[in-house]
C-alpha cells in the first residue's frame, strides 16, 4: 500500500515539473514605446543574444504586449532595447526565471540615446 502511494506521489511531482518546464518565458513590455529589437546578455557583459523580437509575428512588441523569450535560462540579465523611433536603451540586472513572465517599465530604462 505504501509503495502504491509513493508511486502516485512520484508521478504527480513528475507531471507537475513537466508542465512547469513547458511554460514559455515571456517579456512583458511596459515601456511607452513599441520595441523593434530586444536582446539579452548575462548581467555585466556585452554578450548580446539574438533579437528576441523575431519571435513575434510582426517583429515588434507593443506596449502591454508579451513576447516569448527563447534560449535563456534562469538568471540575471541586461537588456538592450531599441524602439521603432530609433531610441536605444538598456535595462540592467533583470531577474529572469524560466517559464515566468518578467517586465521592463519605462523607469527601468537607462543610457538612452538615438
């Protein structure tokens, strides 16, 4: 009887972990602009990854839109963000957890220039 309960509990934990792993990591744009380029690098480095906006059907991320993020593991990252007007900004030391939603607001942007 105890073995059967243990097996059922183990299956429940395994299924729950699999479901969590399938959720996509997403970026929620809370800046004032439509973003055309969104790249991530490990915090404190300039090792920028792919333009994540390519994951969106129209290639941009509007205000209050969420973008699927690929190729990123949990950790702290810096973001390089370019909006459709040509403004380039950075957001530093963002905590990202795999399968979760993270946001960047206008007040998080720094070192902006055109």
